[in-house]
C-alpha cells in the first residue's frame, strides 16, 4: 500500500516524510510540496494510493475535485475553504497578517518561518533550504489570500481537525461540515493530529 501526501506550508518534505513514516511504517510514502506544479506531480502518481492533504495541501485538494476524485480514498487534515479570519469560514488568520508574512519572507525567510511555526504551535521543524524555495513559499501565501472555495466541498471527503488548532476554528468548521472529525486537545501539528486521531491507512 502507498500514500501520497500534499504537504502543508513551510514544511520540508523530509520533515513530513519522517512523521508519516514513523506513524505508518509499513506504507510507502510520497510527499509533494504545495508549489505551483503540485497538481502536475500528483497526476503522475498511481491512483491506487491513499491521497492525503494537510493544511494548505488539503485546501489545494479541495480546490481540484477533478484530481482528488481519481483516488479511492482521500483524507484531509486541518482542512479549510478560506484561511482568512475576515471570511468567517473557519480560518483564524487575518488578511493583513498574510500580507505581512509575504513581506517578511522577502527580507528574512528564516524569521518568517519561525514565527509561523510558533503561531501554529508546531515547534521548529528542521530547515531544508532546497525544499523551501522563497518563490514556493510566496506562492503558497498567495493561495491563502485568494478567494474562498465553495464551502460545500468541505463535506465531500473524510476530514480531521484538532479542537485546539491555533490557525483554524474547529467549531466553525464543524458547522460547515457536520461530518468533520474533531480531535480533542490537539492543535495544528501534523504529528499530534495523526497520533491522536487514530486514522488508519
């Protein structure tokens, strides 16, 4: 069995691969970064795999039903249809914060990433500079700033979010998607979300 992961923003593939391989050691894992060519990469991979999206990766999958519908099973972790607080669709981050993050990335990408990780309460993942290209990071923030998806898409796939997510409002998301699985006492971090949810692959 194999699993394909569409990564979250600001995380290198090695970091995410280590987490998922530790949680599911008997599965072959492929991690795709949320970059401009993410969909092209996904189209080349076997549809027999389980497809998982985390945070921005989940948002990207929600934006492309034509791609995710090719797979027999899709799992979304910390998903959202709009990241911006002003939209009142489950995101907690203000538009102005995202614009500031874009400017910060241009002058001090390491500092900007560190601050984001602190806000997300995910510790300080190892940096792999070749895997965290500034252009890719800027593209990801631009996607977060773009308009909301149709909120109905949130209920189309198996979805999980932590009750203590610092970036997403689990109770608001549950009103949009009553089938949402809320993991009590868990934040935005992928490792704790997987370990505490008991998701089986």
